[in-house]
């Protein structure tokens, strides 16, 4: 039986199924007498206390095995478990409606979690599941039912679950778990991020995979294709053993490129850097031979917590990464929050079209006091290595200048306090919306560098929601309009003597390496797992030849003919 899901972490594994049964979170409603209220309330409060104690233990384990930055996840869990509003709502239901604690908790968790389910953004929709996770932990203590957990996992296991929490992932930090698959989740879930950091194959968003698997079933998990095969026939098993061997051979062969600079066959030096979400990914960046970090997304520091991160906390996170990567550069992107990326501790009105609403640089310009804290932290970290900074979702030169005015104010504040920072730190912009791409000649005069975010640029240019199953086939990186925009961006940047990077998913796809080189891209940034394949492709590519191919296809409207021409040129 073959099941398709979302690839969350690359790799292939063959092992036995270990199924974690989902906790029952639909208790029976039971009416209670008034003299039972006190007993139910006390039972609920003890369950809260026991749950918090569990999270404290797991938090300590997380700090030990995955680093101190991951403990913020459990601070968020503790915040939810200890939330006075949640507790008072449950107690109120028990007292006023005269119902059992289990059902009161169930109703309150359902009501709160549904608020998050309405959010369109995948990452923040995942946070609603955190409320369910905490609710399940409390329910376990209320009911006294404790089912099989990852603590029982056996060697060479592939874990299946409805959903996995950060707490579960900590327990996977051993050699027994060689892969996992879940009914729920997406690429931006905590579990996916941690699976990538641990480099174990993972497939998520499989809907009902747990109902199709039993303990000890032979399993093939293909994180490259987002596929899980349950009880494979002998031919399929043999085929995948061969694939696994080939994959391991490929990984071994690619390892020769770790310390090899990315230079084309005709001698053109290209920079290949990596994108990261969390500081713990630096180890993977270095082990995959990336030449620095071309995109450090900083939103991770702001979510799953009870309040905004302090300046000191941000500074420590940035400086930790910068020191480890030195002398290679780290490009820190200022926060891309707002719109539908709601923070539980910051009240922003829900917008009708959040993807084009108050987000990224717009959010920062509206709330400069929040922006300044991050800018101070980045500037302070700049003395510890090679730091560059860029603003997301810039639509035109006015926004860039407005952001730089605030940056200059922060610099003056630091100078007045004799706080050191790199006064020559480069400041760039992300080109990810059409208005920026069409006025890039002006932006290139003010910015120190340009970084192309192809994910949004393609989406907005083609008016295609890339996660909408009905139109995702129209999301085409090789659409002529996209190729022309990319060419325009690169040419405008180079004309002003500025370097141009690409940090979107297109940069990490080896299928596009040659055409991107032909467009003049000399700085690539991607997920660490893609670095070596792209490096290999670069060394096999003739830079001058790539330029000729690009010149030929810039006026080709048909994608089919465009691909044909590329293949013909490769044949030469």
C-alpha cells in the first residue's frame, strides 16, 4: 500500500512500524452534583500541576539534547498549561454547568483551538495544534490513561502518529527512530523543522496513515518523494533497498564537495550559502559545506511564547550563529510577522487578505518600537562576525528609505551609549513582489545588495496560490514573465555594482541551476540539504554556455519549447 503526503525531511528509511495511538480527547459528558464540584476542580488543578511538571522535565531534556533555544517551545507549552484564562474557563464550566472536569476541559480546548484553525497561514495554523497537545497532556492526568509512548520505541523503528509534538521529538533523539510519518502537520511544523535538523526522513500531512498501519509492519519511508509504503511486496522492497543503497552512495559521493568551492567548468566562482530557521541548524549548514548563511529567518524567535523576545535574547541568538559561521557571512532577515501571522501576546485585527496586508516591513514600520529592539540586537551581534541584514517584502524605494531612517536612529542611540557595532554592515532588500522587481533600478541605488525571494515573487507575478491544489500546477518558475523579471533584477543590481542573491526554493533545485547561472546569479542560498547537489551541478556547468542558453530562451513564450531548447543546448 502506497500513501502520499508532504515531504518534511529528505532521505529513505526501511524499518518496522511503531504506532503511537492517539489519546482520546472526546470524553463523555457527565453531570455532577453540587457537592462534587470541589472534588472535580481539585482534580483539574492537580492535572495542571502534573502536566507542568512533565513539561519541566522535557524542557530540561530539550536543553541537554537540542540546545537552549529549543526550550522556548516548552515555555510556550507551560504558558498554555498555566494560562489563567484557560483555567478559569474550565473551573467556571465545572461550577456553573455542573459537568465533569474532563468534558469542561474538552470544550474549552476546542473553543480556543478553533480560533487558530481559521488562520490561513500554515505555520500559525499549526500553533492551534499546540493547544490540543497541551489539552491531551492534561487529559491524560485527568483520566489516568497513559498509552504507548516513544519511550517504548524499539530499534530500527519508523514512528507513526496522528501528530508529534516537540516533546515527542525530543524522545526521538536516539538511534532507534530512523524516520516518522504523521496524519497532521506541514513543512513548517516544529516536528518537520527538528526532523530536518536531525536529518531523518519524515513525511507529514498524511490524513489517516495511522489507521492503515499496525505495529511491526514492514515500512518504507521516502522523504525525498513524500511517500510511505506499508507492507511492500518483495519486488518493491528489493527496489527500495537498491534505492537506499544508491541514495547512501550519492550522499557519500556528494560529501566530496563539502570543502570544494563552487566553481563552474570555465572558472567562474559562485557562492552557495544556506537558509536557516533556528540556530541549531548551523551544524547542518557547516557539515554540508555551505559558504555562510544567505537567509536567517528570525520569526522563529517570536512565536510559541508568552511575550516578545528581549533584545538580549535576540542578540544571543544572532551572535551565536554569527560566531559559529565566521568568517563566512550571515544575512539576517528582519521579522516577517503580521497579517495572518498572529501572535497570542500582541493584538492585531484579523485582515480579509492577510498575505497582502500588514506584514513584514509594513508591520515593522507601523510598530517601530518592536523593530528597533530587533535592529539593536542585530547591530550588537555584527561585531562578532560577518553580518549583513535585509528587509523583507519591500515594495519600493520609499519603504527602504523609511526603514533605513529607523536604522540610523538606532545606530545613533547605540553610539550615544558607546555600544559597538559594525558601522559598515551591508543592508539589502528582498525582491519578492512585482513592484520591487519593476523598480529594482531605484532600489539597487540605495541597497547594498539584493536578494530574490522566488517563492512569493512567482506567486504574486502569476497570481497563483502555490498551496492551492486547484491552481498549484500553474505555479511555474520557468514562466517567461518570471525569467524576464529575474533577468531585470540581476541586470539592475550588477549595473549599480551590487551583488545579487537568490534565497527562494528555486535556488535549491538543481534543475534550475544552469538557467540561474545564465541569468547572472552568482550567490545562491537554500536549505542545507540541497547545497551539495547544487554545488555539484555548478562544477559541471559552463558559465559562458549557460549565458547563451538563457539569451536564447528569454523570448520563448512556450514553456514546452523553452524546455526543449534548454535540453538541445545541453546536448551540444
